[in-house]
């Protein structure tokens, strides 16, 4: 224990005097007798604290992903006293302890006590309650990738009843949500055994605060173990973190958006069905699938062209043998009211036409000898050099080739795959430094480089990008994130729900997964129950995996209530009709339901843009006073109205669902009303996913359309009585950035429960005009 303390160099707190910084003036720079501390604010509920031995390190400003231009100290006042320094606003109070008096160390302390100057701090919320207590910090010398540096960290007290969420994407749980008692390796790791991990180092506590950990190297996060919560990063010369407070979860996310950026409103097509496969081998196949959707009248918005449409990895071309007329293909898709996405990879094999150019310019990841890294030694199926997204010139080169060679052929949006990156950078070097120091940074710079250039190229067409990884601030790129190449199993489906809830809790609101799983289907089934759907007319796709049509259908039902709905997978076919007539009928019904819900979903996306808060919400966000929801990761809120409890077990036809306390709930399918604060057993036949609606909710349902290219009216507004309620129904052209200029329409729907009356104001005049005829009240 003593050796551990000596090695980790934990300490207990620091001191103060104003020093201007080159990037922006912090509130104060404090001298704590061997440790320097800077404090700056990003509005009344956010403080940024930096601690280091070297004064220059604390004056460098925040790291990647942080919007330093949003620093704003105006809400705080600073007072100094014998006990330290206090910074107060109407949202929070930060106190940095004074340096302890000098004293002669004892004999054991000479050997085993921390050698860092102690620094301690506390944060109180607007009520004056202490919610954060930093007990120590760490800078342990080490050499990484040949560079003398430090392992850096900080430790915070953990209350016995405190719960923790966020920290990016981690797929280890099949149900429990709370991170308390767990230690996570916060790093981008494609090969993680349970499914790819993605590091977004933003933790939110049930005590009404969040911590943004400002370090892109591999980070270990331990939550509530032995009364402590700690962050520990592999490379750094300082400790840098943000503390965000809020009376509600949404106030915390508003602060996070101020620190790292807003989530743009994606094109409306992003919320329709996206059809993908690994891979469509020709333009004839792409158009054949699209035409079949239209013939069957199943709504579809986007067709995806995945990998190996090129002639060689990194050739950045389109194989004319398979896609002889990509411009014509895209015109036909557009004529059908569809858009297209195409996969563009960041790797270049040595025999490709661009490798030598990129190698000569230094635009690829290098080893310690300065040579381009070609593939990975531990994966025989990997080859090629990785574009160095940390180099602005390399980012620009990648964009220009993507635009000129690929996107200019009529493709609407890119899919940026392998954004972890898949070529693990540890031990290698980017232009800005070692891959170890910047392990988690690639997806932010790579995707943002393309996003910024796309907007400059087409200034009034919204950016949409599929991306497989994220970091602090990635939400501002307009990307849709997904959980990578997950397995087509019931276990993988169960893991998606807590995975997604902690990812959205990390500020990454536009998250989804490959509906049905990506990996190839196993040759047989492990199911012990008879399948609920007949697989006999889908043998050419599912083989002897008899319960796969059932699994895919359950997954599709879940996807209907996700931010994005995208069918994908390494299968012969992935379309709705490819898994038997019984499965087709159920999925077609949910495809229609998804499109009926687009007015509701699109309004929630605008809410996320405006507030920073996700609309796929863990229960703790909306029911913080119900202790029973703290660890529930098997169900969630989809916007303010819907409680969704996906079925994740084979053969299951009923499910236990918890209805949070403080409100009544309606069964979405039957309108049965139930009291909250109880577990209920809910019927879940194969055509029904358990869904409840909160009393007081107002849900608009759109008219039936084949894609979002068609203007959608409101067919029905359904009210779930029991309390007063309101809903902001938002709409715009679905494509341009005019929403940023306030050109969309917002119709405020209000329900007066006592009077039993729904009214509409502002926005869409047709809604107000027809309101009485399209309103339906549950239970009446």
C-alpha cells in the first residue's frame, strides 16, 4: 500500500494570484507552494481547473475537443482568505484549499509520502450542498514511446449513494447501467471482447454534476470504489478537468454543449430507414433493392454503398465494372425520393496510386524510425497506412480526394469507417506527437475535417456522416455514431441497450447500431425455445440459425425507437423481406410506425440541438427522485413521452417492465392506464415491443410517406391525460441550415387536463385549424 501511494504520488490541495494567459485570461492562477492551479469558467455552472508543477502547463488552455472561445468568467466573483480561494456564481461555488503549513516530514513520510504539493478543492451546488470533493492529484514520471512524460490523475470522494454514467461506449454490461464499482479502460478499442469501446471522457453523477476529463490518452476510470472515484491518464504534464453543475440532467448537458459544442440538426432523412449491407456488389443491386422498397411501399430514405466498391484499398475510386454509372445510379435514387451514403476509408495500401505521394509528404502514421506503418502485426487481414488526421494538410488532402473522386458522383453523404482508428496508434507517431499521447483523438479530427469541408462545399446542405468512434466534441460534427461490428446474437442485442444509454449520457445523442448485428451468421442456433417466427422461407439467408428472423425482428422493433434506424450486416441479404413472410410483416409494420413518429423524433432532434440533452434517455435523467431507476439499463425514455423496454431474450412473450414513480403510464398498444412506482408484467407477443407513454404526453403522428423527401402532414395528435402537458412540434425544410436562422416553425401544443382541452399556438396553421378533428385522447 505504501509503495502504491509512493508510486502514484497522490496529494491533497493548492494556492492563488492572477496571471493572464495567452489563450484567454483565467479567473485566477494560484500558487500552492510547488503546484500551480488555474481556474476559468464557461458560464455560471461550469469551471475548468488545471493543475501542474510547471506554471507554463496550466496556462496552455484546454485540450482538443474543447471550445476555448466559449470561456466566460463573467458570472463568478473571487474571494481569497486564509483557508484558500473561493469562486462563486449563482450556479455553483468552487473552493480551492490553501496550501497546508510547512512542517518537517516524519521518517516514513520521507520514503512513502506523496512528493507533489497537495491540492484539494470542493464544489457546492446552487443550494450550497457539497457535491464534489477532489482529494488528490497525481503526476507520476514515466517514459512512453521514448518520451519522458507523466501518468496524470485525480481522485474525488464518492458518496455511498452516488451513481455514475457516461464515459463513452462500453459494451460489457447486459443490463446494469450504473458504472459504480467498475473500472473502465477509456480508450478506442475495436477488438474489445464485448464489442468496440469508444472513449468520450465525460462522466455524469446522480449528485447533480458532471466531470469532463481533458486528456486524449488512454484513461482508466474507477467509479465509487473504496469511497473514491478517479481518473488516471497514461500521458500528460498536467491535470485538466471541467466540473459542470445542474439542478437537472438537462442543465448539465447544456453546460457540456457550451464546453464542447452543440449537436447540429441532421437532415430529416437521417431519421428514416437507412438500408445497408456488407456489401452491395453493384449499382444494379443497389437500385434493385431501392426499387423493391418502392414496389412494396415500405418507407426508405437512404441507400448505403459499403466497402470494396473501389478497385484497391486507398485507391479512392469507384470500380467501373461494378458501378459503371454512379452518377446515373444516384439520380435514380434521388428520383425515388432517396439519398445515398458511401463508405470512405482512411487507409492506403502500398500498391495503391496514392501511397507514395502520401508517404513522401508525411501524411501517414509513422513508426519511431519515421517510416510509414503498414497494417498491424496482430491482424493478418489488415494492410495499408493510416492517414494522419492530426495534420491539417493531410486532412485537406483526404477531403479533396473524397470530394473529387467519390462524393462528386452524386453521393449525398460519406460514411467514415475505421475512425477509432482501426490501425491502433500506440507506439507510433502522428504529426502532433505520439499515438499514445493522442490515442483517442483521431475520430474527432478526422470526422470534423470532413464535416467542415462538406459545409464549405455545400453551404446550405446539412452534413451527415456515419462514424464508428467519437471523442469530446464529436457531437458537433453532425455525425451519426454506431456501436461497430457487433455480433448477430441475443447477447449482443441485450448489450446494446446499456451501451447506448451510457453513450448518449456522454453527450453523443445521435447513436444507433447495426440492426441485426454486423458479423456473419453462425451456422446453427443455440436456442432452446421454438422460434416465434417461421424461418423455413428464409433458409438461403439464415441457414440453420432458426431463431434469427425472430432476433432481427426484435432488433428492428428496438431500432424503431432509436435515434437512427439502419439495417446492416454481413449477410446474403439484409432487407426487410429477406427473412421470411412472418418477419417481413412485422418489420414492415414497424417501418411504417417509424415514419409516423418522424414529426415527434424530428422535434426531439431540435430539442437536442437547442439544449445539448439527448433524446434517448436513461431513466435517471427524467426520474432522479426514484431510487429504483438508478441502475436500470434494460429500458429507457425515447423523448419525453415513450418508455421503451426492448425484448432481448429468445422465445420471450412477456416482460417485466418498471414504471417510474411520480406519474401514471399508458400501455402504448392498448391504452391501459397503470400507476408508476411498480414493476408490471407486460404481454410481448412477437409483433409487440413493450412501450408505455407517460401521462400528460402529447404525441404527434405523421401522415404515411415513402420518404422524408415528401412533405409530411400531421395525421393525428394523441393526448395521454392525467396531468397538464405541452409539446413543441418543430418542422422545417429538413435539408438546409435555415433552422440556424430561425426559419423553422414551432407549434406549441398544450393540454389542459382539468378542462380536457388541447390547444395549438404559433407554427403550423394547418395543425391549429384541424386540431379538433385530428386529436385523440387515450382512453376516450
